């Protein structure tokens, strides 16, 4: 390393510094410090002429390290770095001394001591500056393609946004059909729109977009790489139905296998070869590999010869710059016996009720459960949400956000279809917080829905008595009356839990999960769609319960973050990252557990650790524990910190308490600190 | 109290403890800026070293600083939920493990203080610097000589 | 800041109206993608409502700490032109672009010369109630809006100024300039994001709560200014006599969720439950020996971590009482008596005395954006309508005009940040389409 020639520039800041700190004295003092080649002071260092002073000295070869003593680096550190760069000096050969906020402004009543402190701060900055090395910000290339994992509303929205923005998008969906939970709704509220029409519109634009590639029946096996450059290994299960399919349905007619239909949440059945609803996309049947017995009846009967039986998944790889996880949620499944669920066929969940409403549901939209006339319906809120922990059991303490509004919309639908029925809504709080959702609550009340409020500690009790379901609840709204309702139908407003994709991907990609099981974003307030892994984003309900509007916002916001990344040819990171001195590293591995970001790897065969700069955050936790001093954060090395510490302490002996151990004092310097008489120059 | 003792106390009043503070660029360092902005005062003998995260401070550096003659050290971290690097717990544990080493060196463990200071927690900043100064005055100067 | 007229390609430029968290986030998400952004804010500093808060729920982050880096980023971003103390007068559609006219009010301080030192404030002899402190503390006639203001530049409130010239004389950089005039700026952009934020329901309308005349009945935002680390009084005290209150009531849904037009508006303001729970808990942690009661209809703790936060507040000792408060009467000593019908532990009509009452006021949109876009659809409450609210809740009916934040509907910071990102994305996709992408 060349010999350091430090230029020190002390700012007056228009009096803000110079009214308190004797800037001439300080400048003269700095000139005498070891390593300082030039020492100047000037009214406004951040101004153009101020910066020009620095640039001239650099160009003239007088200085190759710069210290500016002025206001907080948070204001002008970048300004001065740019000045260095303009003059042809590496911008990281710069150090700042904060002599305004942390000196003249805080010690305005003690100008002598403030002056002394300013000198000390400059002494510290010079000591570090002498040890600074040129640094290059890290530049990583970016592959301008995205992988979106999950083909529900969130994944579709993100995909369309990014495709329209100009990027190639690969959309993978684990099941054979796109649409996710949106396809399973009957109406969305409070707009009362048809979800299949909304889905069809969005889906249509996605599948027609030239920059979109869709892979159904596909899951992520492994992800390797770094931000901007991911290699993803995927596995696609064979659909067993080719594009020749015309959706005539003969295969399903002859299929001997019948299973509970997951599209209808277990109400009704379907075959092992199926199309969940007429407008499903892709518009061809699919074989459910778990149910299929390989009898081949479908293969034979298909008039187009579109059906084939195939076992093995196809593996393939994609290289992308960013990943968006949008694997969604599943509704909470009540435990057997929970409010009578599983003990009586007329205790159903809200998602199941919605399937009964749907013309594509198990009863083709007839509201019918068995042969029973429905006179009394009881809807119970907060099933599987807002649970109180008991002992060590894992429960869902969170609120699922949409169920209140969803329940009220469903109740209005019940009243529409069964005007004579009594509908009771047993709740804890009505959380109709979304835009216009409050009016659902109003309308439900006006439609004659009766609301009863129960306390968390005293939930309603549902007891099957013969054919009827006796529901008992203590109601707070009638000041604690015990009410008993003989119900024909009990609907449990179940919450959301993360889909199986969440835990699976989290394990494969080392993504954090919250205590609630949903993917955990970097910062809940200000970075709600970013994962701690750079270049991985999250959209939709896999991050937490949301309604459709919130899902769309989250999906577009995740797309924005991905777009920011992909719109650059390179990703630039500041150079304050860890580096290893291979000559000192012994491969002891003490540093490894200190890194939360996976940036350190032990190459056992070579007995040394390597830093993956793209993963490193520069926190320095590893550097602090290295017994050989082999690890350091560039720009904050241990040597540099030690030099600052030493400079902070050195020169403080004069004028202050000199211990009896070695009592050399400079005469006439009591209270004047390190400066003594003013020196020339 | 005899006259001599009073004089001794006055003698100790001249001693201004030298305090080193490690401050994080996201929280405690901007807090020191905010203190200055508001023209609030604290002892001028506090010297601040800016770090990215306090978990980058090698524990040996702390001991070395004490050997070089600093009277007290404040390690000013973020609040755990604000820390972008999750280093607060690590820092606290490492500094705690230094306590027996300090005692071996003949120094009171209280000369090292770890405190969470957020970017606008000016009262915490003032309180900590003031308390540390007062404590160090009571404890007296470090037995280690400072190089001049 | 770059010269506002320095734009080379209008179709790669976006106007963001409003410099709160929504506008700032949208501006950053657009500029980071390479679009030029003009961020226009009517106040002298960006920050909006969020910068006035003491803490944010449920993380209890300090909003200053998490927001100021974004504010600074917006000021320093090479692709963002920040225009503060400015309003958009016109945004006229001309084929594919919008011709925008902006009026920049004179600060009477040269932005390039001012270094934010505050010497002018010390010199000024005039005291005026501080808007930033919600009327609690005072500011001067020449003032820097708040400590973390971006830009950190003083501004003269000419109406309160007595033109004594003290600031002009004292300013070390000669930045004070009373000859400044308003500036007309004209630009062309391809898209607009409306992020004009919100104000609060007007307490003076509520006669049964004192009509704004009871000294110790305060709006919720004032509580934040009392709790904040550098508050005007350094403590939570009540306005009438400076006493520390030991019995405090919070009333939810003030001005919200009612069909009675004299009492307020029918919609839910979404954030009041949570900010009240946060404030109630902060007060208990701050004052220790205090009884805090919250009168509510429903506690809408619906977001991530919100329910758990609510439970913790209950465990900390906040007493939640379900029931609406019908009336507040004031006693001569400044104490207040609340009359309410509650259900739960106690049942029936109660009258309770408190030393301080906090009203959780509802949110209302701050401006009517139809001033700029007459064709914009706006609902009866003034919130911007979006034709496809379920799958595209940021695109308005006017092509190229997008909306984010409370201008569209009440929402908290998380949902605002997400919606701002969404607005940025849709605007970016829209411009890409216009550019033939």
C-alpha cells in the first residue's frame, strides 16, 4: 500500500462550528499529526468551492486520503465521496469527523473543551484514514427473468405486472390448474362480483402474454445462487392429458375411482381424472396421480387419444434473477369434535358453505344438506383463529382478517335464498375494517341477522341432539344471558393457515417462518414483501391472511420490488462487506455460527473459510470473533477500529488527571488538552 | 467530614473521565446527532466511534482500550427489533463475558456499559452519558496510564 | 435537487402528489426502476402523518427511525425531484402525456443556502402554535418544520411574521430572502400517483363530547406528541393544568361507524383500534401508576401481530369496555365524566370520572383530487374509487392516474406501503406499455 498522505479539511459551517470550535487552532493541530500532508479550513466544505479545494489537492498529488471535519456524515458523506471520485481518487479513501452535531452543537457552552474534542475527533479520523484501502462496490449481474411460485390470484397478479413491465416470467403452479382459492369462491364482497369472471379476465391476460411461460403440476426442488442469479431445479408431474383434450369428460365418466373432492372441500366427490369446474385453466382434464389406479379405462375411451399414463416427473432447471413466493393458504380444518365438526354432517365450514352456493359446487348451487329444511343457521366466528394458548400446544393466536366480512356476505346470501330462515352470528368482534365492509355489517343487521357476542373464555358449545344441533352461548349483548339455539345448520367461520408450500419452500430455501407459520418478511412495517434473502419476495396469503384486494396490492408490490432488481443490468452493493485474509485463516470455523446470512462457508479440504460477498450484510459479527484476525469488514477493519480507539485515547493525558504511575505533565497545559500553545501552519 | 477529605473530593472533581462510545450507524449514532441538533449537552469527553453494528466490535478491542487508559466504554446498540443485523443479543452476550476479564485487570465491571439507544432516544443518550460520567467520577480514574 | 424542467422524456416520468409514506414509497419504487419522479408535497417537509407518531403498532418501532432513511433517500435520489411547499394546480391530459402546473410557495429562505442550523428560530420573537405538535407546543414564525425535516430548510410563515428582520440579520449563510416570490413550474409526465393522505374528523362538531371546548378532551394525535421522546413538555400532562393524569379514557369510533350525520360518518376508519391500543399501552408503560380505560364497539386487531399486541395490552392492565360513550360533561376542576352503556364485566349505564379523555378520531381524505382530474370517480366520502378494487386497487378510472394510501381508503402503514408499491408497479407497467414495451 502506498504511503498515506491525508488531507484534512475543517469546515466552519458558517459559524455553526467555528463559533464554538477554534477552527484555526484545530487545523494547525491537524497539520502536525502523523500522516497529514495538507490541513485547511473553509467556511462551507459542502459547497462547490469547498469541494473544489479537495479535488485540487488530489489532482495535484498532494493528498491520497481525505478527512473532512464538518457536520454529520449522514448529510454529506456521499457528497464528499463523489468529490473524490471526480478527482480520480477511490471514493472509499474518505473519512468523516463529526464536529458539528457531535461537537460544536452539543458543547456550545464549553468552547475550549469542544475545541479539544474536535481535535480528538480529527485525530481519530486521520488514524483511520491512514489505514483505508481502495474499495470497489460489489457488482453482480442480473438475469432479467423471474420465477413466480404459485398460480393463484397473487401469483397471477405478480406475473402479469412483471410481464407488462417487460420481463420474462416463469409461473409455476403445483396443481394441474391455475386459480387457487379464488376459483373456489362464489361471490367476492363487498363488490358482489363473480370471482370466476375476475379470475378469467386476469388469467386470460396472463396466459396470452408472450413473455409468460406457465408450468402446471410443477414444484420447486432446490434453489441455489444469489440475488440476480438463481438456479432453480424444478419437477413437473405429468398431467397425463395432452392438448388434444376437448374437455368432453368421457374419461371421468368411465373412471372407476371416486375420491372426496378437494375443490369442494370434501363435500361431494370427483374421479381420479378430473376438471374441477368448466372454466378451469388449462382447459383440459388432469389425472390425480395419488388416486389413479392405472386401469387405463380413460386412455381407451378418449376420442382424441389425449390421455396417456405416465409415471415419472420431469426435472428441469431455470435461471432467474428474482423469485416471488406466492403459494397461498388453506382454510383451517377444524378438529374432529370442534363445535361438533365431524360428528354431524350439518356442521360445516364457511368455505364449504360457499361451495354449496356455487353453481359448480357439489349440489350445483342448491342450498341443501341432506333432506333437512334449514330454519335456523348459526355462524360461529373465529374458528381456528384468535386461539388462546393452553399449555404448550401450538395454536393460531392471530386473526384471519377476512372471515368477519366473508361471514356477513354469506349471511346476506343465506337470507336472500332462505328469507324465512333465522340466521344467528356468534362473534367476538366484528372486524369489517375494509373499504365498504362496514356496510355489509349494516345490511346484515337490517336483513335480520341476529348478533350474539361471546367471550373468548366462554366459547359457544355445539351439541348434536338427534338431528338437531343445540348451540348454547352466553351473550354479552343481552348482558350475559344464556341463549340456546336449535340449529339446522352450523357454519364455522374458519381462518387461514399457511399452505403446505410455505413450510416446504421455507425449508428448501432457508426462509424464515413466523410463529404463526406464515413466511416472515424482513420488516413488517416498511418492507412487507421482501424476504431476508436478497432477491426473494413474497406475495399474497403465504405471508399472512389477506382479502383479495390486499392480496392484489401485496402481489403488485412484490412485483415492484422484483422489477427494481431486474431493471438493472447489475446489482450494486456497498463494499462494506466481510473479507478473509487467506494467509491468516486456519479454517477453525469459529466464525460460522456468527453469520445469519449464510455468507460463510468452510472449505474443509483447504482449511479455510470463504465469504460469499453477495450474501454478506457487513455486520461484522464474524470478524469480531476470529481468533486469527483473518476476517474483517472492509472499511471497518479491526486495525482501523483499533487505530481510532488508540487515537481517541492518546494525547488525552495532558491537562487531565495524570495517574501516579507515570506522572509526566507538560507545563502550562492544564485544561488546554492536547494543543498547548498554538502552532504555526 | 474533615477539611482534608473535602479537599480530596475537590481534587477528584478536576478529573474528567474519558469515555469511549461505540455507536451504530442506524440508531445510536444518529441519536447523538439529534442530541446535538437539539443543542442538548453532555460531557465533552465522550468520543464516539461509528460502527455498522456493535457485534463487529472484537471483545479484545474493548480490553485493549481499557489497557490504553480509557476510563469507561459505552456500547450503544439498537433496540433488538430495530437492528437490521440481529446483532444485539450477540453483543450483549460477548460484553457480559468480558466482566470477569475486567475484574482480573483490576477494573470494575461497571466501566463497561451496554445500552440500547434508538435514533431519537435523546433522553436515553443524555442519561447514559451523564450516569457513566458520574459513575466514573465515583470510581475514580483508571489505574492504566494513558500515552501522551 | 435537479432543476424541475430538466426532463428529457415525459413518458418515463411520473408525478407523485403527496410526500407522506405512501408518496415517498411510490416515488422510491418508481425511481429505483429508472423512472424520473417529481414528488410534490404541500408542506415544507415530507413525512406526512407518520412522522408525527410516537410509535407504530405492533412492532413499537419509532416511526422516525424507520421513515427518515426513506425521506433522506427521496431527497438524495438522482431520479427524484423533490418539490416541497408546493401544490399541483393542474394536470391536463394532452394525448399520452399530462401537462402539469405546479405552484411553489415562497419560503422566503433560499433552499440552496440554508444549512438548517436553526439560528433564525432562536432570533425570531414570534411564537405560534405548532402544527407539527398538533397545537401542543409552539414554533416560531420562521421555523424548521421538525428535527428530521427533509429538506432541512427553514420556512417563513408570512402571516405570523412581523417582518422585524432579526432572522435575516442572524442567518450565517444569508439565506433569508423576503423578496422571494411564488414560482410556477411546468412539467410533462406520463403518469400520476395520487398519495394525498388524510386528515382527522373535526372534533368541534361533537357537542356531546364538549364541541372541542373541554381542555382535557384531546384528539389522539396529540397523545402521540405528548408521548414522543422530544415532546414539548417532556411528559404526558393534561392541557388544563399540566397535571399528570392518573385516570385516562380512550373513546373509539369517534366520528366513525355511525349513520347519524351529526355524529360522524358511517365508514370504519380502520386504524383507530390499533393506534388506541398502542397509545394505551404506551401510556401505562410511561406513567406506570395510571388507570386506562378504552371504550369500544369492536376491537379491530386484524393484522399480523395485532391480535397478540392487543392481548399484551390487556395483560398490561388496559381495561377494555364495550360500549359507546353518549356524553362527556366537564367538572370545574377540569375532570371529565363519561356516560356510557357498557357490556361485559359490568353491564348497564355507567358514569365514570377521568382526568383526561382521548378521542380516537376518524380519518377523512385531505383533498378532493377532482380539482386536478374532474373525471376521477370519488365516493361520497371523498375517497378515490378504483373500477377493479379486487384485483387492481390502485388504478383509477382515469388512464395513467393511480392512487395509493388513505386517499383511496383508510389503512395502516403496512397496507399503505404495499399499496404504494402496487401503484408504482402499475404505473411502471402502464408507462412501459405507452413506450411500446
